[in-house]
C-alpha cells in the first residue's frame, strides 16, 4: 500500500487538530474566560501537556488549580505569575506555547491544603497524574486521598457542582482503587451524598510525552523551559485522542469541559489495544534500536527493513488479534480503522520532533518482560487468537539481550531469565511452554541476525520463517 508522509498518512490526518493555535501568548495570558473549575494532582508532563493544556484550550474554564509536592516547582510557577511553557511536537515542527494562569498549591502547607479542598468543592473536573497508584495514599493530612475526601465532603455538604475524576495512572483499575481509598476516608453517614456528586473514571492515554532535562538539548532544540528559572522542559506530542470510561450519573446528563476525551462503555478493549498494540510495538522498536545502538527512536526510519518489520508486528500480530477478539464492538476494531490508526501511531512514534530516545522507551526491561506486560502479553493475545507472534518473539529476545547482553554470545536459554521474572504468576503450563518455545526461536533468530551483521530486518525475518 502506498502511503504519503513519514509513514504514509498525510499530515492533515495525523492528529485531531492539524494545528494547535494559541493566541494567548506570554505577556497576554492574564485571565481565563470560562466558567468551570479544574483541579489536578501532580505537575508532570501529562498533567501539564494534556489535562491543563486541554482545559486551557477549551475556553470552558475560569480557574485551573494543580497540587504539586515539590516546593521549588511551586515557587517557580508562582514567580511566573502562574504561567508555564509547553513544547508540542507537531508533524513538521515544535510548537511553543504558554499556558495559564494556573494556581499551584503545595498540599504539605496547611494554607495551600485548605485552598485545594475548596477548589475541589468548586471543581467539575479533577485529574490525577501522579507516578503510580501507590501515591494515592500517604501519611498525614496532605495525602492525595484525604484531600480529595475533604473536598468532596465539602462539595456534597454545600451543594457544589458534580464532578468527574480522571485517573491517569498506568493501572486499568486506577479509578476503582482511588474511589475505595477516598471513600474509606469519608464517614459512612456522608458517603451516599458524596457518591451522588462524583464519578471516578479510568483513562487510556496514548499521548507520548517527556521531560527534557539535558541543558544542551534544551538549548539545541530551543525548547522553552517550564519557567525561566526551571531547568526542565516539557515536550509532548500533539495527539489528544484519549478514551475514558463512560460517565453515568444515573441517567442525568453531565457535560464535560474537556470535551476532546472519548467516553467508552467498555474501556478494556482500548486498554488492551494500548498495552498490546501501542506499548508493545513501541518496546519492540526500542529493543531493536538498542541492538543497533541507536539513540533516537526516529532513527529506525533509516534502518533497512526495520519499519516494515515493526509495522508487521503491529498489524499482522497484535493488531490482527485485537480485531478478531473485539470484532463488532467498536469501529476502532474494524480492519480499515485499525490499519489507519496503526499507520498514524507509527508516524507519531517516528516523529523526529518528539525527540524520543531508545533508552527511555526501553527502560526497565524486567518489568516489560512480565507475563502480563506488553511483550509477553502481546504474544499471549496473538496466540489466543491462533496467530503466531514471531516478530514479538524476536523483540522479546532483544529485550532479554538488553537485560543480559551475554545471552547473545552463550547458550543460555530464554527460560533461564524469564521464569524467575514470572515467579509467583498464575500461568497455564501449556501456554507458558508455547511462549517460551517462541521466544527461544526468536533468540536464535536474533543471534543469527547479529552474526550476519544486522541485514535488512524484514527480509531477514521473511527468510527465517
């Protein structure tokens, strides 16, 4: 199939918005014009580049508040009058925008904590974007779950607006976990009134983002730092097609201010598509890149056969499995729509303006080789639909080489590394054996590819089948 652009999708097809225009540049953004209130927890790249940015762009919000526990970050935003800089990787450039003003509060400071509680009571939308669900609960009154509990109690007691809480942490039960922890901190007599006022929703966030800390790269790419006295820069892709679980206030309508998010009655298929499609092929790309000692993910576009190989994994292995498993559920799982989305995803991954590194994407191979994680999970999904995931087996072998480089030059079997990683996992023996045999085959192919001097990967793969 002939395709235009980096991977065949016209640039006008790449994103929901073909261009992010921002009229409120530095020096002009002093007020917000909407009527709604938003509160976020954690001021990282996803909070800044997704939730706060989309709320700001919507023109629906009057006040944007964020909780951040690092005092220096809080101070720097306040010195900048609540404004922060964001770098957005478009298909053909980096767009530099100013966002704000935002109100930033440190929950460890009592006066700030009280303001957060009041802001939650007023807010119609709340977003958590902390490192993991393990950060929901901490000792003391400054814990995220306790602040939410106090704010929601005040909301219910004073008749303030209903709210949804978006949970952006990488856990498909994040909303349920947070809801249970928040409700435990609310007196039983008040829980029914609070439940009537709030819905906790899961999210599937495929937006690629990062924090650039290297001063030389920041200068070289002319990336505005978060603030003038903050050494970091946020760099995010323009993509904003985010799925969330359906919001149901017992049949009563609820209009979101951040309207770009897509509600889905069943979020699990999209969670699997993210983990076993997006995340799996991203990891595959990173570990192939690591074998070739590449720095940037985008450099794979210059490697003969690499993109055809990666595309094959996404479309013919995990993609074909997802389409077969979820046939008829949603238009996203029709062959034509999935193929279009896959091509778009590959274009996004290979966007040179995103500056995504092989090291970052391939970080923590032990976790990514988990039985239920992206690589082995994509293999298991494919096998469950009678598809042989040879490319993912090769990528898994490359991940093993990233973890234990000596495996390329000795006779160590893949299972000697994988089985300890899977210890304690409930596995069906026949499925485990099938996966291990495929990975062992992938490891033999990887050793042969290295021995032959890294020939055209797609042609090599076709020859080895």
